[in-house]
């Protein structure tokens, strides 16, 4: 389906701070899928994919040139597989190494996912639904806010810049020229680790290499623990819908499993709180690894295992449409509000592969990886 075009820009990253981690490592108890064992895409690499890898290579040049890079990567892998996440993500000196190794593969996968689910193309659809339901659609022409939970390492930011750049530059012979749009993109990256310096480098180096139009995409980094009650004021401000702007888009990519490992009750409470704060029309995209061991959750007295995707359907789609803050805090729905679920499931994939297109590995010095994932896209009712 052809997509509208959007301009581009130099990313501007601001920072806010506190503690504990929230990002997406590879799954600890299962080896990452090997590109050697899996077929690559038969189609040649897209121009935008090559540009993304070039921008990352230049931005992370110092980390890639580190003579001890391989040793550091192995040390990080050992800690991740041991689920000692904080020992990696609270050490600022290791974050560039982590980014050099894992961010490029994630950027490629996320760009493809965003394009396939048309994450930035649903503004008119949401306005029509809000208007048809008798709700005030309000202004829909202002900046689109995207809140990336667990997005500190920058994969979502760079991938979104790739979408903006692809809208702007249609020189790739495989792409279809698209109508131009001037609506800016405001990306908010929320994470527990000290990613501000890395985000500054991405904003100053990677984003301008992809997008040149002023103010087309900006980024703000917020360092906080979203599972802590102290994060509520930040979440409230990020999810608030300005009268001149569309409802926000929220992403939680390769982070949910880690949150469940940290604390299942706190994660469910966070999802309830987010549901309370999210305005109608908010889009919520969840993507996580589709390996059975990582995504299985035991539920009930008998400990029956369910996939994390199924659990999310139950948690989000079973909530009432309107939930008061007090009711959410008590883990009980407000009375008389069960007429409609809080979230509507728009897209679902229980197991899908992202596979590298032919020739991509030539554009990056460290091994790139395929990824098998599950996906859910919800809209707030």
C-alpha cells in the first residue's frame, strides 16, 4: 500500500534522569539465531537499509575500532545470558559496545516492522474512528509523539528516522514515490540505563546522515524506571494528548520479557497504569522474541504455561474501557464499565521472521542477525 511522505530532520536529544534497567538484550537462555543457518532475503538490500548501516558505522566508529571489542562483547553476552542485566546497562562505558553489536540488527528489524504495520500511517483512520464514535477527534495535524519504552539504546529512534528518510527520499528504485507530509515526529526514549551520551551521538551524527529537513524528527531521552511508582508523572506527561496533536504511539520492543523477569506484579500494574493514562486512539505496539522458553508465562494455581502474547491479549483486551486511577491502583475495574475492552487488537503475529536482505552484511563489520518475533498492535478504545 503506498504511504504518505514525511519530511526529515536533525534529531535533538534532551535528557532527564534516575535508576534500574529497561531495555532489550538478546534472550538469555537461548542462543541468538544464526544468520548462517537461515536463508537471507532473496531480494537485494534496500537503499534505506544500506544508509542506516552506514550511519551507524560512522557514528559508532570508535567502538568498532576498539581492539578489545570482541572480548567486551563476549563479557556482555555472558552477563546477559546470566540475566545480570544491570551489570551491563548501568555501566556507561559498555553501552557503546552493546550498541555496536546489537543495535544495527534491531534497527533493520524495527524499520521493517514499523513499515509493515503502517505505524505512522494511521492518523486518518484514528480520526475517523473517534469522530464516528462521537468522540472529539480534536486536532490531528500537529506533531506525532512516539513513546519508546525500553528504547534507550536508540534502535527505535534510528529505525523511525529510517521511515522518515524513506518517505523523503524515493530514489531507491524499489520504493514508490509518496506524497509529502510536514507533520514532525517527536520521539521520546524511556529507559533505566545512562544512555544520554549515546543518544547525543545518534542525534548529532546518525540522524543528520539520514534526515536533513529541520524538525522532521526529534528525540528526547528520559532516564527512569517505568516499574517504579515515581515514573507516573513522566508517563502522564508523555501520554497526555495535546488538543492540536493526534493520540500518542507507544512502543515496547524486545523489553516485555525482561520486565516480567524483573517483576510480574509490577509489570501488570504498569500496564494497568498506562491504560489509565492513555487517551483514546493511542496505538500500543509490542514486539518480543518468539522463542518458547523466553515467552512462556505460568498462570494460575496449576502453573499452566501461556505465551506472553496470549497473556498480553488477556491483560489488555480484558480491561474495561474506562478505568479510574483509584480502581487501577487497587487492581479492580471501575463499576459498570465492562461494556467494551480497553484495547482493540489491530495486528497480531505469533511467530514471524525478520530476515536480512541479500548484501546487507557487506555494509557492517559485525555480524548481523535475523530475528523471530511475536507482535501485537493495539488501539485504545
